[in-house]
C-alpha cells in the first residue's frame, strides 16, 4: 500500500476473513462443499475440541473426491 509516497506494508489483519467457517473431521464432504458454495469461499477450517487440526480446500474436494 502506498501512503504519502511511502510504501506501508499491508497487514494480514487488514485483509483476512474474520467470520470464518469451521467443520469437524467427521463432517460429510457434501456439507463442506455446500458451505463453500454458500459462502463463496475456497477453504474451510477443520477444528476439533477448540483446536485447529487442518483445513479442506475446494482443490481437495476436486482432486481427492471427484477425480
């Protein structure tokens, strides 16, 4: 970002999604795909016992589940 002729680094907090969607490892794939479609996003965080354990992406669905 350029401010008054000076390059100011853009911080992650300024561009990240704050209202994230999470699922559990036991969530069915079709439910995850519907969440992605509804939110128009390409990934969903996977959490278990209030801990982040992974994420699933639209590419994961396409390559590992559909192909």
